[in-house]
C-alpha cells in the first residue's frame, strides 16, 4: 500500500486546533493515514503516555480563573495546574484556563468530575482537551480544582497574576455591593480564613486548637484544672483571627469585616466563600 501524502495545509489545520508541533502533527496524520479525527486521537494517546510518565511530577504552577454570571448570582473558579512558571504565564495557557472557566460558568456543574465530562468545542470533552494539551506542552497538566458559589450576589477576585481566585456570596443584591463584595474577596485572598464564622469551623480544627491551647497553658505552668477554660479562651481568639466575619478588615483594622459590610446595609453579610490557589 502506498504511503498517504500529507499536505502542508492538513498539518497546519491540525496544529491550529491542537497546538501540537508541526512535526508531531505530520507524524500523527501519517500514522492515521490522513484521517484528521484519528490523528487527533493519536495526539491524545501521546498525551496519555506522557501523563503516565509524568504522574509523579509536581504540578504546583498554573493559572486560576474566577468568573461571575451576568446577573451576579453565580460564580465559578477553576485551577489548571502545570509544572513550570514559564508555561503558567503563557498567554495560550491562560486562555485555555479561561475557556474551561467559561464552560464551567455556562453549565454550572456540581463537581469537578462533571466539569471534566462536559463537551469542549464539540469534538472532545474537557478531560480530552486537558489530555491533548499535556502532549502538546510536554508537562504534567491537570484541571485540578473547581468550586462554585450561588447566592443573591456573588463577587469574584483574581489575585497575583492568576495565582489565586476567590468567590464570595452575599445574602443581598445591589450594584452598591459590588465594591464591598470585591473588598471581602480580597480579604479572603490576603488573610485566608478557614470559614465564614465559627459555625463553619470543622470539629477536627476545633479539637486541635483546644489541644494546642491546653498544651501551651500546661507549658506555662497553669494548673491542670484550669487548662480547659484557658484553651477555650484561646479558641475564641482563634475564631476572631481565622474566620472571615470577625477578622479585622485589612483596609481598616479598626473594624471587622462584619462591621464593614453593615456600613453598607445593616443586614448585609457573607453566606459562603471559596478560595482556590496554586500549590
């Protein structure tokens, strides 16, 4: 059987869609006997092999994108991870992450697994596109995290050149709440609270903080019967410093985040937040 002739235009078309190198595209088309769809599968399989080879590599770099719907009632944040800072700063990499984010916002899936199964440009799934680009880029690549928030009003903030993204849900909606919503999202990025308030702190964290408080008091020579009370006092301080609403507002530490929000509306508060960051 004679070898199929692969035209330069076919190679270019495959390269334009996949971003793979010209020689990789030509080899894939040759292996697929000129069949365009099979050539894409060949490139994906190359990515799958590379994924296995690089499974133990660390993918601590990447890009985080947060988006909010036009009516401000829904928000999503995604993290696409890679191995090097060089790749993460590439415009095409950020554009791909943004594309994934737009698909997530449009479909608002309940979890990451559902997002990965959604169609990407009709010819493949989101997971397929990640796998394909792994072969193109030559690094471990992973759509590693996806979070969503639905509320009366959602604010978003992207921190430090796509290094982190925050969503904040508010219990009331108004154009006047755009600025405070973003301010609180920036607060989350800067201060990294563990929950909205003490009611959201997990039992494991509470128990850990109580044990730490007891041990510190014990080391200070406090009587054993006083340790529990002292530890609970330290726990109150932990809540104030590490949960969002009681935290000192970063732009004015004379008021808490809760007080800052109430300066716009006495009933305004945060219902939930999501913080996604690299690493």
